[in-house]
């Protein structure tokens, strides 16, 4: 059995013209990666993809037999990520200095995460919701991360939104759920995203999420009910979607409830484990039957 985190073919084509072709090959070695991925997928009894588009790509680009491939999404710990009452959340916000009108972005510092695209979308947000603010929990303590954040800060200054961003660094695991709960909106502006676990975690905590269209998660959610999605390459579009829960509290409350239900019912570890075990059981039974024939 094998579950790919992301597919080399998809990542290579999603990056498009963001990098020079020779430089991209030198950095990511896509030819070698795709060749070795192909071998692994061909030799496995079963490949478990994390999204439906991954299933399609495994069949179309890696020649995986459809009978040997299906989708099970990543899971969340239901005992960590869950909503809390509003009054309790008010206390949490005070602890983490996050306001009820804040938008949260959280993740590692990487080009594909699209944080520069998010900053380009902020003028639209602030035009619609002057009281809004971005809480950017991005990157870690490495020099590469620090350099990347400095580049983002320079961009924010050029766009005149630097004073509307609160920069935070690494969030400890024990604080993660509370940070999700504190924000009004969670934003995931990735250029490409194999799945988007952070958005599911935020939704499970009752925080409406605005996610990228460049990934598998947007195919699973009911737009306007469980979440919102937009193209981060179109900053006005992405900014408008981030502003919607701020402008319309009723929409925000409905997405909070429906998003938390959706995340828990579809991505809780308990249900995911049962689906995994069912595939293992089926595969073992099939191989046992085949071996008895011989």
C-alpha cells in the first residue's frame, strides 16, 4: 500500500512558468522523481490517493489500474480540533492577541503556499473591511524562512498594508487549535495544494475557510455552505472572498457550523482509520484468494 503526499507530474505542471525549466529541474529533479514514483505505484498492490484529482492523475499519468486505486482523504484528531462556545473563544483571543475581525494564514514558508498572492489580495479586503487585519503565522526560525518573510514584509510595505499585518512565527502544537479558533476567517492561498490539511483543521475548530481552487479540497466542499474558494492568482477575487464572512455575520456563523460538521464527519481519524482498514482487509482477502488458486 502507498499514499503519495503529492505527485511529481502534478507539481511540475502546476508550477508553470514560475521558474526557469532548467533551474526547476536542477532544484526538484522532476524526471527522476516521476520515474521513481511510476515504479512505486506500479509495484504496489493498492495506491490510496488523498483527493479525487490525484486518482485521475494516477490513472492518466502513471498508468495505475483503476481497480488498484481509490481516494481516502487525510484525517484530523477530533479530540484536538473542535469548536468552542463564543464566550470561551473571547478569552482565547485575549490570550493570543487575535481580534474577532482577524484573518489567519498559517503554514510553512514556501513559494507554493502563495503568501505573496495573499498579500496582493489584502488591499481589496481592507477596502471592504477597514477594521480587518491579517495574522500571519508563517515559517520557522531557519534563515531561509526569515529571508522569505522579509520579502513578504517588503511587498506588504510596497502595497501599503504593512501596518495591517500581525506577524507571528512558529505556533506550538498545544496552541494550534486555539489559534485557529481565534480568527474570523482562515485563508489558504496556495498556488497548488495536494490537499490542505490546515484548512480542514481550521474548519473543524469552527473557523470559516477561504481556500485555493488549485487543489483537491475545493472539489469536496459545498461553496458558500461549508467554505469558500477562489483563485489566489486573481487578488480581487480572493480578497472579496476573504471579506465575505467579515461583512456578513450570518454567513460566517452558518459556515462555522457547517464547516465544523463537514470536517469532523469526513476527516476525523476514526472514520479515516475504518476506511483504511477496509482497503487493507479487502486487499489481503483478494491476495489470499489468488494464492490459493496457485
